């Protein structure tokens, strides 16, 4: 949720209250020490 630069679902940000439609269907995936990556899941 911290990697999102938007509000979505239960993750509401006061500094970025709008959804970003470009991230529809995308999931932030964190693996170990790597930065989160955006993946599209169908």
C-alpha cells in the first residue's frame, strides 16, 4: 500500500485522494529486499 501513489480500496491517502486508472488490475509485489514491482494479474 505504501508504494501506491493513489487512494484505492481500504488504503486511503489524504495527500493523494484520487484513484489512478492506469493502475487498475495492477498489484504491488514485494520480494525480499527488492523494491516493490507492479504486476498485472488476470
